[in-house]
């Protein structure tokens, strides 16, 4: 009977890993709303941003104080382990 214990443990471990990669990794990888950015300047690189300040109300008009929008989005990126905060052309 003790000979079956390692097999049961390996089956449980396999089930655990399957659930982790199905639920845990999927949730982490796809919980972020990544965006492909089309910059105004020519580049051969693809720019993928976690957030764009324009999506949260930053106008870039040179008049409106958007400091809190920048800080909130930087804090959100820090909470998920990092990322890119896109700032479209404008005066902030």
C-alpha cells in the first residue's frame, strides 16, 4: 500500500500544476489590457504599453493638471510588476 503513495502524490502534483497553469498563469497573463501603440515617429520596433495616460483622461493640452493620472497609472504598473506607460504627444 505504501508503494502507491508516490504515485498518488505525483498525480496530485500533476493536477495541481495543471490547475496552476490553467487558472493562475492565465489570470496573470491576460488580466492586463496590453495595447499595441502606433507612434507618430518612424520606428521598426513594436511598442506595447500597459496603459496610456490618454485612456484615463490626460488631455496633453498644457493647461490641465494631470499629475494624479500619471501617478495612479505608474502605481498600477508597479503593482503588477512593471510595464510601459504610454504618453502621447502633447504638453503635460
